[in-house]
C-alpha cells in the first residue's frame, strides 16, 4: 500500500511550481527539529524512525494516486510525469531511535533535490511528532516506576493505527509489554492481558468467573479483584487459586491505601508471592506517588498513548541550506520573531563529563562538505547516523530488530542524564543546546 498520500497538498503544489520555474532540482538540505520541549519536559526521546523508514519504502505514486491527482487538478501534467517515477534518491542522517533530544537538536537531516525532499515533510513530522511525544511521556513513567515493570494498555484510547505506533514508542522508552496484538506481531513486542470486568459480570458469581479463568489460564494468571468488593474479591481469588496465585489487579479506589490493604490481606492469607498490579488512569505523577506502596507492576493506558497531556513533540521540518543559481551553498533560515530557525548543515554531539551529559553541541556549517567529525569534539559522543544513503534504506533500523535496538539504546543513553533531568516538574531542558561554528 502506498504511503505517498499521507501528506499535505501544498507539498505537491510546491513541487509542481518548482518544476515549472527550474528550482526543483536544486540540491537542498532539510532539517527536522524541535524549537522547544513540550510541556516543560527536561528531555525528549526520539521515536518513530523505524516506522518512518518502512513508510518511506512505500512512498510511491501508483496509478490510483496519479489518477486522483489528475482528476482533481492537484498538479499539472509535468508534475504527474515526475511523480510517476518518484522514489527518494537522497540521503537521510539523524539521531538514532531511542536517543534523547533537546531544543534545536538536528533530529533528522534530509539531503537531496528540493523535489526529492520537500514531499517528505508531512510524513516525517506526523510519524516523529506522535511517536516521540509518546516515547517522552513513557520514558518519564519508566523513570518514575524504577525497577517495577510497566505495561502499555491504551489501545482503546487512540485511533487504531496510532495505538500500534504508541505501543511501539512506549516499548522503546522502557515499557515491558503491550496489550496490543498488532504491535506484538509487527514489532516483536511482548504482549499481555487476561480479563476485564465484563468477564466477571458475565458469570453468575465472582467465584465462577475466577474458577473459569484459572481453569483456562492456570494459577499463574492475574485476577481482577475490584468488580465488586475488593476485600471479598481477594479472599475469593485465593480460595479459588490457592496461595500460588500469580497476581491480582486493582483498577479503582485510592490506590496507595488499597494496595497496602490488599498486600496485608494477601500476606495474611499466605499468598506472600502473589503480585499486585495497579491500573486506573495512571500517569507519571501517580506512578511516582505509588513508589512507597507495595505495588509490583503498573498498567498504563490513556496517559501514555496521548503523551501524558502533550500528544505532539512540536517538531518542524525546515529548509536550512540550498545551492544558489551559481552552484554555491547558501545557508537559509526562517527569520520570524517567535518561529525563527538556524540555517546551515549541522553535526551534533553530546558533551559528557565523567559520563554525564552537560551540553548538546551543534556544529553549524555554511557549506555542505565541511561538517565536523568526532575528532573536532573530543569528549563528546556523536549523535547522528546514516539512515538512508543515496536512496538506499538501511534495513537494520526497521522491524523487530530495529525496535529492540532502539529500546536498548534508549535505556543506555538515559543513564547519561544528570540527576536534575529525572525530576517530573516543569523546568528548563536538563542540558543547554550550544550552537558552535564548524571547525
């Protein structure tokens, strides 16, 4: 299925106009970045890169797409001829998926002709804005949870395809499982889930429901004990499954108080190994408030799939360099007072002291070839990798393997954050972004 129409019309009208005036084939550099971190977060998490590359493979204009463009007079005949053979033939460099980012970080650099690169704007932004917002919220929740496992279970609070993407982004940022089967099938994410309240309500009694679930799934299952009275539910659960019951789930009430009461009751009944999972509209703040409670695991729904109140990462896609009519490179930038950008091709490095991040260092070059390498920035970690080279997509960033690599990378680089970055309150970014001239 083509992904070419996951875009805005004005990208194709710009393409058509540039073909008409002769600027379509000017070598250009576009950059995807965020001017600020949404919601006063102290860091952001890059997510969606693997999905974007998979969609880029299918960014082709087939007969159906071309017919629609013709029938609706979206672009002229010259543009139609160009799009018949369109495939991205440029180069894309960017931050590894799972990497941290800060204001001004050159998260994605797209190099090619203007016509090559301009049509990718909406696709890149829609994927990275959504997935990075979810991953940033998920990472904060993962930090708040500490060693306790997190499960993503928010599919019913998102559009069907967004739910799959959100499950992947949450997994990359530290969640251990998802309830979404499509995310499990596509990306190799562990799936989980047992029963909802309707299962208990279906049966003539709570005991009947518990017995049927244990018969089906074994005593290692987790029983939902708050459909009626929680204390009675716990007593019934242990009577049915025995003290070897895997777990109980609580989805209502004042969770710190209820969790303590349930833990005490389980211990009194001899079910000292039975774990407690809590759900019920959790976010990073509620998870942090449960840190001292006898909770073993968390299930998070609405908050994580909606970015915990900030469903977009506010990223933009801007032209930052191009060749002029004489063939020389020119740095270009939007100069609006509150929406200005910084022109020039960039190389990014994370400055570290004793293994702790102290700055996001972005070296800016007016030219194209003169880009800083790690040799010019000793003690700093280079942040960009090649994702697409001359139209050839590096498949290692895609699929389940790419998802696992992104998760591992995120958990590693998160260790570089200074302590102040782990706080949940709104504040300035944890480290400053320093723009320096390329050496």
